[in-house]
């Protein structure tokens, strides 16, 4: 069984923010990194309260590595930094959106985003596409 990040001790996250969060069973929140000026979705990482606190207070994205069971700051080893521009919770407080200025690749593969390589074929929907109208 793997340890959870919260077992590493108390977080410094503002208690008012912490009380609002709805974590998964393993104590984590999905954290979407998005390029602040273009809206490009870069990657999905995971944060616990401490990673969110570090992200809010350092200006750099900190994530929890589920495979290595440790915190990692984006760019510390790769030089591909994520400079925080804003942080928001979704309407259910179970997902974090971090708008960043990405320097270099966001993906560990070296791609600009983690969504560049494996685009799935899908039927494109939209007005006039034959999809049922919600107004009916």
C-alpha cells in the first residue's frame, strides 16, 4: 500500500481554503496547468494541501508524484518551469486550475503539452451537426 501525502505531516495551507477542498480518497486534487495567455491546456498533475500551499506561496507549481510518493517542483530538474499567474478552484472545489507561464516543455516526454501526441478520432459535434437540440 502506498502512503498518502497528507501522512507527511500538517500542511501550511490556509485553513479556510483547506476546509473548502474536496479531496479524492487518497487526499489529492487534480490540478490542471493551463498557459495563461493562450488558454492552451498543458498537463494534469496532482496536489495535496501542502503542494497547493507551496504553489500559492512560491510562484512555482508544486505537485505530488503518485509514482515516486514525493513533492516535485516543475522545472527543478528539467528547467521547464511553470511560473504561476493565477490559481482557481472549480465550482465543486475538487479540481484546481493553475494558469501558468510555461517555459519549455510541459510534458516529461519533451512535448509542449501532455496532450500533443495521442489525439483520438472523434465525431465533431456542434450546431447543425444533427445532434439533438437542448432547446426542444
